[in-house]
């Protein structure tokens, strides 16, 4: 039976020392600090058993589950152990997050720091150019690439031919992957780009359930978003929430022999809207979800939440905190998009961001929500968008005022350059050469805020009772100091 291998580049095949937030470090360009030290800090190699990783990215696990359900002979393999299996493989499937470093965080860090390619792009190319992959390609191996960053490859078709990529799947591949694999195995002509059509987007029942552990216990609880922000790709997808029994089976795939998971990350575009068809949280369904997750682990966190949903139901936040925070867990985190402090620019591109409130009150919503979050031990990692279409100096000033209002709140605020995605694909990219003096001031304020709170946060992030965690804390402080020196040299602080 034909062997199908699944893998990703080394930046994704890492559990980041069990600290998912460290994974964002892979979007930083290399040469900021010595590369071996950077790799040790941000994307340590995942432990393997005969080349099989003990955890893999959630997207890979979904594809793995679908292929296993459909009877394929499939293995998920660490990229640094491909040589153990690739000589017998007929198809290599690669999941990629940011192949060229064009994502918001990668492009921002690369354009500001100007020290080279981001690690995530560097290691994707390194994987394709490895001796093992090139050798297997010569004997007829088919290479299929998918994942959140697949859209980037459509802009550089010559890269596919230069690196032996036979097909790129753009969109949710849960249903179509088996069809494409069969075409590859049977010698049929594979389309260079396969764009998943609306009728091929899976329903909840059609979404496969992972069978093996995901990185840091990340579990999807829903897909899609009701806020309809124009800059976001996710809003193009239909809203689907997993039922609790489906979520529980995936949690169990992450448990150890004593039926506990090391950690669980609940993933959705807005975890607080779990089970809701609009922007009003469903308190009962959200708290049931929190209790389910906490039953299987000591550490529960969220991938994303919205500040409006936090502000909409302070009582729900208290109930979530009562469930999550205990003797084993002192805080939890979530990524939250603040995007801008200007109601005017928000109204043009993301009016739904403030629902169920009025977008004109956005700065007050942000401040109220941040206070509720901190009061309940939630520490947000926030993002802003710099260079939104039609952004004026006045819009940026309002964003600066919002950030200054958050100076005493425990959070990280990361400004990201605008990338034309979602409904704004025809807009221009924001380049570092386009930065105005007032936008530069915004970057400086965010950098100072981030350095301050990162240093205060580190001892909580890494348990100081654990020697390896103490060592990691020292390395992270070294990295923060390097960023501060670089910023000072560039005149940013």
C-alpha cells in the first residue's frame, strides 16, 4: 500500500517548551541573536519516537485523521527524521503557516528589524531543499502543500516548479485531501492549485476528529466568525461550533495514560462566543466548555477572544475565572485584536468588532474589557494594524491615545503592518518605507509597553521553581535585551 507522509517545517514541529506564545517568535527574522540560541528558545525540536513526533500541529492532525479514516497508509513524521521514511513514500504532504514570511507578524518584524528572512520562511525552504526531499523527488515523490499560508504560494508559481511542489491546496482541505491523494497515487494529473469550493467546505459532522496529540493540546471548538471584519480571511468561512462530545473526543486524544493532558488550548476566532450565533456570549455553553476542558488538564488557555465579548458579559468572565484559576493555574492568556483606536477607521473596515456595542465607543470598550480581563487573571496578547487603507494621522493619534490608556494593564500590544487579506486583497501592502512620524511614535509606545510588561510577566510565565524554566526565563530576558538594543540603535527608543 502506498505510503503517505505528513510533515511541516521545524518551526511548526515544535511545542515551544510547552509555551504556545513563544511560537510567535518564529516569525522574527534570523540574525537578531545567534540563530542556535534563538532556535533553542523559540522552536526546540519536538521529542520523537523512531521519527514520529509525540505531538504535531493541529492542522496536520486533522489531515492525518481524514486519511486514516479513508484507509490510507499514513504517517506524520518530524522533518528532521524524514530520512527514516521518505525512501518508501509516494506522497509528501506539508502543512505551512507562512511560507514566504508574508503574514502580518512576519512581514512586520522583517521590515522593521531588517536582518533577514523570518525563521518560518527560512525553514520551509530548508525543508524543500533538503537532500532527502530532493532525492525522493527525483524518483517520483509527489509533494502537496496546504495550510493557512497556502495562499502565498499562488503569488509565486515559479517557486513550485523550482522546489518540486506538485499541488497547493488553498482552503479547508478536510474533504478534498483524499481525492487529491488518490490522484497523486494513481498517476492522474494534479492541479497546480486546488481552491476549495464552497460546496467542499465541511460541515461539523464532516470535519474529522484528531486521533493523536496536537501541539500543546490545541483543540478547535469552532470555525468561522460572525464579526465580518473586512481585513480577515476567516470571516469568509461559515460559522460552525463543535458539540461538546466531539471536543471531548479530541481532548482525549491529547491525554496521557492517567487521562490528563499537559495543557489544553481552546481554539476559535472568539472562544467567548462558543455556541452563539451572534455577538452575545452564551454563558451556559461557554462555562460548560470550560468545565469540560478543566476536567482533563490543570492548564486551560484560549487561542483568541474579542475584547467586546469580554466587556459584554463581565459575569461570564468571573465564572470562567472561577473554573480555570486554581492552585495549579494562576492566569490564562488569549490573543485579542484591538486593531485601531479610531472609531472612524474601525467603522470603515470592521464595524462588527464592537458588537454588541456601538463602534463609536470603541476606545472605552477596549479599556473596560481590558480591566475585566485583568481582574479575572486573563493576560491578553493584543495586536494592532498599522497602515489600514485610508488611515490618517488623526486615526493613528487615536490609536496612540488608546495604547497610552492601557499603560497600566497587564498585556502585550504588538503593532502589525497591514497585509491585504479577506475582502481587502486589492489594497496595497503597507511597507516600512511608508511609515510616518506619527506611526513610528505608535510603534515606539507599543515597544516600550511590551518590554515593560514582558519583563514583569516572565517570572509568571515560567515557573521559577523549575530549573529548566528558570534557564528559559534567562534566555528570554537575553532576547528582550537584544531587541531593546536593536531598537535603541535604530533610534526607536
